[in-house]
C-alpha cells in the first residue's frame, strides 16, 4: 500500500502539504491537542517543523513563541523533546516522560499540570482548560468519507478532534495497515447531566466504532509521514524484578486458594516499565490461562501472554512495544488483531469501568512510607519525574491496588521505604499491597501502626529496616498521637540527608 | 401504632428479648457489623448492654472482652462512646466522630481503619476484612414476610445482613413509621467479574426495593427500643460561614454565566457540619430552583431547600438532623417523603454514579497546602480527628471538588493554609477549588506554582499570607526543584511550632 493510498478522501487529499507548511498554521499561544500515548501514535513531523520555526522565531527576537501542549500521555523526542529544546512549551499536560521536558519543568521554565489520565477529556470538554485551538493527530489512514483509522494509540484523540477549532492530520505510512478495525471508539460520551451508563461488562466488549469521526471542514492540513514509533527497548528482567514478580504470583495463588480471586484472576492493569513487564513475564510462566487485561498500554509482556494463551484478550489505549515487540506484532498481526482492542483513554481508565470490572492495578512507586502513602511522581518532594498517569484511576477504583518497586534506588543510597513520603499521589486509603524484592505487605484491613510493621518487615531493605523501626518506635513514644505516629522534625530528614550527603 | 405492631413476622416475634439477653449473644473477638451513619439509624440498646457486660467481664479479670466494630459511618455516644468507654473495641472502621473513640485511637488503645465509605461493602464482600460474625441493625419495622423497613440510615446494612452469620435486630418505635417506602435498596450488586452497569441516571431514579431482604433463620434476637437518633443541634451560620457560602455562590453564578455549569447546577454533595449547612442556607437564599442532591446525608439545610423548592430531590444514605430538623421532618413528612430517597452507601457514594451524574462535591478540610493537597483527617500529622468519610469518593470522581474551611483555627493560632500538609487525604490531582472566608482559589488547569499564588492570595489569612509567600519564594530560590518547591527542613515547621509553642 503506497503512502498516498492511505488518504482516500478526495477533499482531504487537496489539503496535503509539507510538515513545514502545516507548522506555519499553528499560532503562538495556541492550545494544541496532540495525539500520542507512551511513545505511540504521536505526530512525527509537524512538531519538529514547529520546533524549527520556533527556534528561528526566537533567534530573531521579539515575544517568545510558545504553545500549550495537551496530549494523551508521554510522547517522544520528536515531539516533547524537540519543542522543549527550543523552549516552545508554555504549559504541558497531562503526563510526560521526556528528559528535556523534565529538565524544564524542574527548572521552572515550563508549567506542568499532572492530571489523572481519565479526567483530561472531561476537563477539556467542560471548558476548564480553556479553548482548544488546534488538534494535531497521527492516524493510520483516512477513509473516503473522511473518517479516520487511528494509529497505535487512541489517547484523547476523539476529544481533541471534537474540541479543536482546526485539525492537522499526520498520515503515517509506517503504521501497520491492519490496525484498521482494532480500535473501539465510544461515541456515547456526554457531559453531565446527560451521561448514560457505559454498557461494557467484559474487557472484550466492543461498545463503539472502529473509526474516528472527523469533520472534514475543520481539517486545515494533511501531512504524510513514514516513521516508526519511539519503541524503547525493554531490559531483560533482573533478579530484583523476578523476585517482585514471584511475590505477586504467590500472592495471587494464595488469594485464589482462599477464594478471594477467581482462577482467571480479574482484569489486569499493568503500568509501563521494566518491572511491570517482568511481572507479566512471571504471570506468563505461571499456571494461568485466559486472563484478561483492561489497561492503558500493551507492552511486550502482554504480546507474549496473548500468544501463549495466558491472556485471552487485552484492552488498552496504546501500544508501548520494544523494537523486538513491534516486529513480533507486525509479523503476527492476524493473531493479535482479534485479541487486542484499543479504546480512548477516558474509557480505558474510566472509574465506572475500573470499579465494575474489578481491576487488579499494578503500578510502580518512587517511595512509600510506613503508613502506606505512595509517592509516584516527585523526587525528594520537589522534582517531577514523569507524572501520575493512570495509576490513580485504577488504584482508587479497582479491586486491588498493588504498588511495586525495588526496595532501594541509586545503588542503595535511597530507601524506597521512608518515614514519611515527600509527596503523596496515592493516599493510605488507596494502597492495598506494596511489593519489593524483599517481600509483599498486604495492608488490607490494617490500621496505620499495623501497616508500619507489615511494611518494615516485608518490604524495607535490611540496610534501612532497623532505622525505620527506630523512627517508628520513637514516634510512638513521642506522645504526639498514636494513630499515625510521626516525629515532625525527622519525618523528612531522610530526604534532607540525601540532598546534602547523597545518601539517606 | 404500638411498638409491638412493628414486628409483623410471627417467627421473628418469637425471638423478641431484652437488650441484655441479646448482648449475651455477642462473643468476645466477634466482627460485628452495626447499622448507623452520622448519628442516624444506629442500634440504641444492645451496644449499651454489651458495654455493661464488657465492663463487668473486665472488672472480674481474665482475657479482655473486645469486639471489632464495622458501621456505616459515625454513630453516637450510646454505641461508639459506650463501647469505647469500657475499652470494648479492638478495631473500628470505617469512620467515627466520637470523642471517647477518638481518644482511644490517638492513645493507641484502639485500632482504626479509615476507608472511603463507598469501598467498605466491597471489602467486606471480598473477604478482605475477615468473616462477619454478627450484624446488629436498627430498623423501623419488620414486615410479615420478615423483610425489614430501614430506619433513618441505610449505610452498609444490606451488606451486613447478607454477610453476617447471625443477625440481631433492634426495632425502634421512635422512627417515623412513614419512613416506609422512602428507601431504595439496590439488589443488583455483585462481586467482579459479575458486576453490571448501575442503571441510575438521575438522583430521583429508583433502582431497587423499599425493603431490606432478611433471611429469617439468621435472626437470633429482636429487641424493641424507643429512642431518638443523636440529632446534634446546628449552630446558626456565623459571619465566616456566610462569607464562605457567598464565595461559592458567586463562583456558581460565574460558572453558569460562562456555560460551564447548567442553571440547575449539577447534583450537589455536601459534607456534614456547620459550614456545609451554611452553604446550603446560602444556596437556598440564591436564585436557584429545582436543584438536585446526590449526597451522603440530609441535613437541616436540605430540608429547607426541599421545602422552598430550591431543591427538587435529595438522594442520600442517612439523615443527620438537629432536634429542630427532626421536628420539621416529622411534622411535614408527607411533603418530604416524595423528595427524599435513602440508598445504601455503596450506591450513594459509588464512583460510577459520582462520575456519571457529575457531582459537585463540597467538603471540609483541616488544612491545605500551597500546592492544593488537602488534609481532612489528621491534627498535626498524627492525631485522627474523624476520618475521610465519603469525601474521597465524591472529590475524586465528581465534576467539581470544592474544599471549604475558615482560614484559621484555634482563635488564629493555626493557619488552615500551610507550607506542606502534615497528612494527605486528597492529592493535588483531586482538589479543584479551595474556599475560605478570605476568598476562593480556582485551581483548575494550574501548575503547582500557579496554585501556590492562587491559594496564598485568595485563601490564606492575612496574618499568615506574608510568611507563606516568604516560604514559597525561598523554596523557589533553593534550587531544589521548581515543580513543587519545598524546603525540606521547614516544610513541617509550622506544625512543629504549634506543638511546642501553641501557635503556628
């Protein structure tokens, strides 16, 4: 299939232009809704051309040229990196993982609003974030009637297309043409008071359409591209990841034995990264058959599980595959086509569905404290790492929330278990299970002091265990209050020590 | 109607006994599910008799007699107070507001598990909390077939009755007989993977039955009582409460003008207490007609709104009326019967419904920090006040989350706005609007540093404003990270100062 044949709508063929020409159509100060979720399905050409235009503009002086960038989640160097490099982003939401972006956020030269991924589209619809001027969306093709074949992520594309005044489309010839039909775009959304129940009761259910509606009149440019998604490689699971996976597997088997989980478990949500991927590999090696996933992202581990039959179906909003993973997917797409459904992120992460389906949520943590509060986003309380992503959507409303991390970081200089977290993303009310390579703490039904014992004994690294217990015991003895004992002048001292001495 | 005529089921009439006899049927160590929500519909006689039994037992030595108490939410001195007084509670969940309980929790002699109110019933069903031995439920009457007329709260009663091995019923002749028919008990609940959509799209919708099913064989005792609910008086709104209400009203009117709220608003949820009640009074004085409420609790303010027509319908799980309010309700019950629906708390607080209906959540805060994190539960980081209640259910999943508080407490010794909260119940991701008598901070779409300016300028008390700004400016200048600037050695210093000097 030649690249041109992917644009079947004659009216839109007339609007084909270069990325540079399209970039000229984006004005300084614009609110721009871009496609892209975990390095998949983001526009590949126009952001870079826009960055070049901004670089040129700023070099010639005058008022700085900056835009506001709203996406699905993280994108790639060609988008976040290129625009951040030229200081072209005024405000960024709702999630990013780009090193240059991160640098700007933490140096105070980029505003960043870190939202639950399920909520962004309703905030945009509600008008809470201001008017969206332009949407810049990658698609796998344009049909004769102007409707769009989504590419490797759906993210917020439905909302951006509906909300934007104008639309620029990138048609990427490298996206597998057989993606067509794998998407399920739900058009039953509305703002309250007009919302209706979402009639989905199983991860395999289709409740929408395979294509994105697109008002042809709003499309001001169509740009042809041919470039791969970011496709970051995964590291093979190390011993730490494998230990974490083992603890989770043992836990699942025990829960099944005592009748608190069905033998097919419940729909799995798995965060992105090497450890979640290792957990998936661990599940694949276990006795499970015909599991389901209702998650944000299809990683390599899920492809393997789909192929082996461990996983029967996976619903997500995006791929996030390694180069090996994308090769496997492309080569066996007929096998995967029927087992993967890609939805918009306000559906993949919807609280209604997370609660109804009873999601088992597995996400990473940066640090947890004695009482089960989890920090997923901030280094030492002030510096943003990536963002909360969908972890809050699933952890709060699902059936079980599991948070995983190695017990130490930076070669043992940092303990992932601290007296008090320096930032809270998941409160003590929302964290049910914490797992490190040391073990698993089951916090269900425990009071804060009981949780402290479970976390210190099961999750903390031996190098820090005694000091944590010492803090806890002295906090209990302080007489300041025994519900959540703390020493206010020491609670954040581990972080202070790291900042000044490089070790907690 | 005589008290006896409220027990129409002959098999259950045979099990009538005294409270003392019924209390003998509760064993040491039992998990006991009790009715009761915000001082309404709790058992009035058996807990006191059990407390007396425990007092006697403990006076004679031997292994202490303690039970685990699970309720809907807070109860009253006759339950929490009486049992805590004799040290009869080992573990308490999910919410309490009793001073004696609070003392035991904070002295470390009672375990307390503070859960989102929507989640408790699913945790009990899932088996996460252990087996429920006995349910102790107040009802307004027993029908011929053994089904139960709920009283002034529903709470977790449906789940307790289903889950408990044995049931003790208290039939309270002082509950208005015309409560019959006002309840809507939903029997479509299930554990995943068998959950179905909850087909409720308007607060007035009825999706269930007026009565609680009750397996007669499980009922081991029926106790007749005649006692009023706690019915705490409300204070008349003071100037501070009225200012807060004014700010919220202005905000609503502005949102309507710019089209971000319909003129009937969206269903209101209002926390319990004098300030929320003042906000309701403020709404009643405003231009609104035919509003709806989808909330936990019907307070006095809502009765007035229903009577005036400001409110068309109110859905809740319990009443929480003053003595004047209960008199008004009893005298005009025919007017209120058609406008009030009482549901179980897993429905009144359900994330699916909070999101679908687009709840406007209004709840109190103990303290908020510069970046919009809210502490609703802990005094100075360690001492439990009451609990998170349903605030998280509504704030996370609703359309707008509004948190309210006077800007100072303890005659100005405490600032409600602090550099860093000492405990987090609602994260920066979940807090949209903060209101004090000083003004309203609209945090939607703002980055953390932008939020800090909005909160300091609009919400902080002038006595603390400069010091907050000074902290913020020095944190920004520290070079530690500009996303959420903090000085780790000062972040909790305001709390420390209060603990040592009695002033922040």
